[in-house]
C-alpha cells in the first residue's frame, strides 16, 4: 500500500490515471500527446504506476497498451475508508473506473497463496460464494462445458457461459452471458480470462474482461475490484469482507448480483 500511496502522490501520475479513466487501453504515444513531457518521462511515470499495480500493460501487435487497474485502490478503500463510512457512502466514494464504458477491462492483484489454493477458490462453489457476493460458480470444469453463476436468493442463474480453456491451476477462459437484468441480457456474450502466475510465495492473478461493447452497462464489470479484494482477504486471512461494497450484493435477500 505504501507503493500505491507514493505513486498517487505525484500529480503527473494522477493525471495519467485520469487519462486512462477517460479512455482505457492507451499507448505511450497517446498518453504523451498534449503533455509538455518527453516520452521517456511519461514512460518512467507509467513504469512506477505499473510497479504499484495501478496500471497493467498488454502487447497488441507492435503497440504496448496501458490499462487502469482499480484493484489496489479498492484494497485501500476496504482497509482505510469503508470502516469509517456508512453503507451509502461506498456508492458516493466509489471508483470512477467502475462507471467506464470500454471494450476491455484488466484487473491485477497479488495474493499470498499457492496456485492450487487460488484455483480452488475460483472453481469451488462454496469458497466462491464467500467473496463473490454470495454467488456460486457451478460446472464440471472441463473444456467446452457449461457453467452457471447462482445465488440462493435468485430463482434462476444470474449468468451462464462456456468454459473455453480449462488449464488448472494457471488459466481459465470463459464466455459469459449475464442474465440478472434486462440491460445485462441485451449486452450478449462477453469473455472473462483468469490467469494465475506464481511469484515467489505469492501469485499474480490477472482477470481480463473483454469482448464488451462500447456501451456495456457498468453492472457487468464494476464489481471486479470488490470481488478480487474479497478473494485476497479470504485466502490470506480466512475472513470474509464486510465492507459496505461487498455487503451491497451479498445479503440473504439479494435477488440480483453484479459479476464484475
């Protein structure tokens, strides 16, 4: 968290995050345009933001695109902000990135656990419900198989899709068709990729939610930071998050839930 605070302390780096908030997935050239800075200087700031986990980069052909990663800020919110606020305040203080309309969202988090434990937490329905707003993922987890996201308070699945790639404990690629609201249904099918990479005594988990339309409703992807924050907390401490954000969708009377 100290690395995140140091990265956010610089106004130039904050402005780069604002630029990615306005338009995610930008190249170094695009982020340098309009700034009285050299590409080398901007690249240095982006490198510090990547080291803090606030930016994730992905290669697309010859270009290196940069994506805003709100998960570290969500962790700060869960630890330092939510405990001092009333439940309604979480909505007012929520990340602006949760309201974005983009084609691709990339989220990254480091969790002190093993790949096998992390994989189990993703596919085991009982564990999944502990951090995913009470929602369980049910499938036989074989390539080409169907899966559903179910909540005990809902009469029918909240989402469904196909497991395209099942490579335990490193990679899971799924289509996703959300069913919890009419707006979500109209969006059609998107794709979610879970990638687990061992790093020392920890794992780097990258979740990429893509194949979204430009006007995809935020309810499709806005909950990922809370989900991943809850996953990290459960694996590292054995506790479930009781922040206003996580309680918003996890109560016993919940009939809809946000996947991400």
